């Protein structure tokens, strides 16, 4: 009887220990799952915004680069198309209310880049290649000015020299 009592107590302690362990493990798992879900759902703001901004910048570089060759070739219809693409990306950044390292990217992109893009658009409307070139240079400077202000001075945009991606004809028909 005495032995049985001891066995019972031992078993009870083991069972209690196990259930405490099980509860703790499932709690850890739940916490891990919640963190993962938060990340996947985009509630993990910082990582999400960083990703989106780099993607938007990629589009800006891609379309603004093509814009140069369209304008240089006085292919105004194509130039207007690419200017519009750049504008759409700017609007997207504005609406996304992007903040990075304490910089209000959405406000900056509106005040720093949009006025220069509008100058490029005016040149396209007037079909004036000289004005287009100088407006485009200002646009590129505004890209770099913002990279400087936002602590990314190592991202230096230039006037593209070689048409890309190499399988597109930028000349007017
Ligand atoms: C309002 C500020 C701002 C303006 C204006 C701006 N950028 Fe950026 N750009 C940034 C920031 C901030 C990053 C870094 C993004 C990151 O950390 O993910 C960046 C990153 C980049 C990158 C690196 C990403 C890549 O795909 O290689 C390129 C290229 C780029 N910008 C091109 C441009 C071009 C072209 C323009 C102008 C047409 C421009 N940017 C205008 C703030 C700006």
C-alpha cells in the first residue's frame, strides 16, 4: 500500500511535468505561428514596405531608362507611354505612404520628382527634343537627390548610354 502510494505520487508528478511541458510547447508553437502569419499577411510593416519600395524603384529605373531612348528618337507616342508608367509608379509610392529609416518617401517622391517628370511630359507634348533632354537630366538629378537625402548616396542613376533590354526598337515608324 505504501509502495503504491509512492508510485501514485511519482506518476502524478511525471504527468504534471509532462502537461506543463506540453502547454508550454503548444504556447511556443502558437507564438511562432502568429509571428509567421503576421509576416505573411504583411502586418510585419517594415519588411513589407522595404520590399515594395525596392520593387517600385526597379520599375522607375526600368521605365525611365526606356523613356530616354523613346524621347531621343523623338518617338513621342512611346515617350508619353513611358512617362505615364513612371508617373504611375510615383503615384503608387505616394499612396502606399512609405516610410523608410524615418524618411517620408511618399511625400519626398511627390515634391522632389513629380515636378521634373511633369517638365518631361510638357516637352513630350511640345515634341521638343532639346527641352526633353534637359528636363530628363533634371529628372535623373532628382532621383539621385532623393537617394542622397534618404541615406542611399551609393545608388547613382545616370543617363543611359545603351538601349536596353536589347530586343526593343525605340525608333518611330
Ligand atoms: C523619394 C525618394 C526617392 C526618389 C525620388 C527616387 N528614389 Fe530610388 N530609392 C529610394 C530609396 C529610399 C531606395 C532604397 C530602397 C530600399 O532600401 O529598398 C531607392 C532605391 C533605388 C534603386 C535600387 C533598387 C534596384 O532595383 O536596383 C534604384 C535603381 C532606384 N532607386 C532608382 C531610382 C530612379 C531611376 C529614380 C528616379 C526616376 C529614383 N530612384 C527616385 C528613394 C528614392
